């Protein structure tokens, strides 16, 4: 099952030999963003993409509130909150994706189930915020970590389901999910930057945190509504009915890996390398730029997320290029390691003390973070958009939603572990 020919030639079409491949979806490849968003199928994938990343951003946004208001800063629970949250989320995500990759059915049901559980999780978190004064620190901590775990599993459910269906619908719909995720990254970072400028105290209130949580529930509910109005459940139902009387087809991991090896290894490398960027973003301070560090750091996070969004938008027009074949995407993903090496130059103390570099150094660093985000969005989107078209059958395309998410979650987990090493290196510079 080797793909010797396809490794060096762009994929220009999908092997759509089965009946489901003839679904009547609009050709959106040359349409404007506005026209795409008026298509119910594209809109559903786009909103689900936003809903996939929004829960994690809500947990991150609430970290300071939980540490300060719920666990009183100095308690052991405040000190271990972030590391425990990251560990619980990462481990549960990896395990969930591995298990789900082996259960190759009920893809459409996964989407709704995951979104429904997110609504339950964040409605429950509102209750924790309102009533934590009547709960012990230990009980509050256990409840929050349990909800983190459920949210992580729910995201894995929705993500494997929506990627499986996007592979069936076509690359434009993979792109809709990827852009939706980027939008979910830009909006919170923009809000954080604005808060850092206009609210110097940066206090988080129970009302503000509950609004974050309720917005997550609303986003998940809106995604369910859009999903119900789209053709996704119809197509999913047709697939289930058509295969009900047929023998179950299990696509082995080896078959998928041989066909997708460059793409899934690219996904792993991209997200592993990307997880290093927050270490630099949080520990590289302003030299002469007219912003305080408390404003500069959120500005850099926002800039990276904007670059990520731009990269994902560009991907729609470039993923067919001869310069972005699966093998070349894998090579480019490895070259991003060199971009990480450049970040160290911005943290050398002797250089940063050299005041005549001043604003140029800050602008160069800001540009590099933007490009790091752009390459992440571009390469990740091209990888996911080419998955469905690298496979031959409907069963393979659906099963691929599992394997891509396994490599994504392992890449994120590996990156989070490696980031500790980089944090130590920076602290010694």
C-alpha cells in the first residue's frame, strides 16, 4: 500500500468511487468567505471548529480566577492547579483519541455527544464559581479536574467525528474546521490584549468568568443547531443505513499510516514544535517598544494567533500546489525547528541590553512570532485538507479522523513536555 507516486505529486482529486462520494455539496473552492458561510454545511463545520477550541480557551482564561479566588493563591491547590489541569487534559485527550480511533463507527453521533457534554461541563462550572465558598478546596479541586477530564473527552469525541465527516465531504470542509479553530484562538487573545491595556488591575470577577463559561455553552449549542440544519446528519444516517446489512469494515492502523505517513507525521511535528512558542511568548520581554511587559506578552499571543488564522486562510489557495505535497509538508514541518532556534537570539541578555537595537529587536521578534503562527496554520491546514484525498474509500476517509487526532494529541503532549526543557534553558540565559 505504498504511495510512491503520490508523495511527489500534488493530489488533484479524490478517489470517489463509492455512492456516498456523490453527495450533493456545493463546490466552494472558488467562492468568497461570505458565500461559503451562507452554505449550511460549511457554516456547520466552521462553527463546530470554533466550538472545538473554545472550551480550552475558557479553562485558560479562568486559571487566574481559580487560583486567586477559589484556591486563595497560597494553597497547595493554587500552586498545582495549572500543571494538574494540563496533565489531566493532555493524558485524557491522548487516551480518548487512541480509543476512538479503534471504534470506527457512529461518527455523527460523536459530534453531538461531545458538544452536549461541553454544555453540561460549562454549565456545571458556573455552579462551582457560584457556590465554591460553601465547598472545601479539595472538593472544588476534584470537581474542576473532573470537569476538565470530561471536557477533554468531549472535545475528542467531537473532533474525531467532525474530522471523519469533513474527510468525506471534501477538503473545503476540512478547511472550515481549521479556520473555525483559528478564530477561536484569535478572539480570546484579542480580548486578553484589550484587557491588559484598559484594565491595569486585570481582576477577574465571578460574573466575568461565568460569562466565559456561558459563552462556551452557547457556542456548543449554536454548533448543534447548525449541525442539525446541515446535511451532516443526513449523510451520516445514509452511510449507517447503507452499511447496516454489510459486513463491518475495520481499517487497520498500518493501512492508514502507510497512506498518510507524511501527513500524520507532519501533524505530530507541527503541533509538537508549536507547543514551544508559549514559553518564548511568556518569557521574552519588551526592549523599547511602547508597551509594558504586561501588555507586550498578550500582544505577542494575539499576533501569533492572527498569524495562525492568516496561515489557515492562505492554505485554501495553496494546498493544491506542487510545493505542498505530503512529503514536502513533512520536510517544512521539520524546518520549523530552525525557527525555534532563532527565538533564542531574542533572549540573549547581551543583545537585549544593547539599547541601540531597541524597537528593531522588538519588531523583529514580533514578526517572527507572526510567521511562526502563520507556518503553523498553513502547514496544519494543508495536512488535514489532504487527508481525505490521499485515501481510496469512504471507510478509510472516516477512519482517518481517528488517526489524525491521535497524532495531533500525541504531538501536543510531547510538545508540552519538551516545553519544560525550553523554559529551563531560557531561565538560564
